[in-house]
C-alpha cells in the first residue's frame, strides 16, 4: 500500500480549500499546489476531471528525517492528492510514510514515520466527520 484515501462529497474547490486547513492543524504546511488538470490540458491537450497534488511538509518531522537519512529528501514533501471522481465525489489521498521510509531500514525513520502517519490519519478522520 502506498497511500490511504477518503472520499469526500462536495464542490471540488471547497474540498481542496479544506484540506490545507486541516493539514495545518496537524502541523503541515503546503509548499506546492499543482493543478494537474490544468497542466495536462496546457501541455498535452488532455481533458480530465479536476486533480490537485499538494506537497505537504511538517518541518520539524522533515528535519528529523533528513538528519537520520539525508537522501530521504528525495521523498519529500509528503504528497496529498485531491482528484475529482466521476460520481461527483472527491478523494483525498495521502502518501503512506512507511512505504517511503521502509527501504532505508533505519529505526530513527520508523519513529518519524509513525508520527507522520498519525497526523494525516487524523486529517482524514476529521474530514470524514464533516
């Protein structure tokens, strides 16, 4: 498994706006917001449903991970996706830290991964209750 998701009803732009707010409550900032739909349309002429990729970062946890394994920066920031589905619902998907950190086989990273994973799970649960 490389991520976990939740399906969220509502207008796409409203959902996209809520995700960074909830991430912020868990100590994440959004460093990048890539509009995949617009990029594919502009660069390839491809039409698709709305799709956003948010690069989220919890700076203290990122710092700990980089201190333990400098090359882990290749996997940062944590990606959060928000694509629109055909049925009108939206998906929030968050990368699974264990999938990224496991190959390093470093105990320090396991601890960071556990902390990182708990936060977006709380975001997921908050959005599910809304």
